[in-house]
C-alpha cells in the first residue's frame, strides 16, 4: 500500500497557528503568478492516483464552505 501526504504548510512548517487558525491559507501564494500552463500545480495527477482520502474535520469544513464545483474539488 502506498501512503502519500498532500498538505499545505506555512513557511515555518506548521499546518495551523497555535490557536488552530488557518487564515494564512487565504493569503498565501503569489496572486500575480502565471498559472496558465499548470493551473492545478499537479493536484489532478496526484488525486487521480489516490484510492482513499482521509481528511480532518476542520479541513473539510473549510473546503465545504468554499462551495467548490466538482471540477475544483473531487
């Protein structure tokens, strides 16, 4: 069985702040970056190799609140 981790972490290696906040995710990255050649940054290739996904409750709540389409989130 192959196990993989696909996770967003801050520059200091944390997933959340000390109080559990993940606000930094909403401001991370370079909005001006040209994503036209690789808009998903390899996520679709990764997710197509996944047979089972385990996700924490808080992460699922954040993703659910984004109202993403099936094309944006499998």
